[in-house]
C-alpha cells in the first residue's frame, strides 16, 4: 500500500511539473487601478487555487461553528 501511495504522489508531482513548464509564459494582471508586473501564468493559477482553498476552508469552518452553536442553543 505505501508503494501505491508513493507512486500516486510521484505521478501527481510530475503532472504539476509539466503543467508549470507549459504555463511559464509571463502575464500582466490589472485590476481597476492596481497592476502587477508580468509574472508567470502558473503562479497566477496556483495563487487563485490557493485562494479558493482558503476561502472554502473558512466557509466550511464558519458553517460548522454556526451549526455547533445552533445545536447548543436552548430551544
């Protein structure tokens, strides 16, 4: 079982590396009056995914705490 797990992680790491190499072209980001100098597209994509993960985690945490307090509150 550990060998299968390691193989899965290795394949995933190789796919991420291929994705990063193929999306290394620079892009400029402009948002209203805010601008970022050209950075690799892969950083923009990974940053967006990371923000989505953090927002999803925070919303899940908020939802679970809200449910916990609702269950504790007297009826």
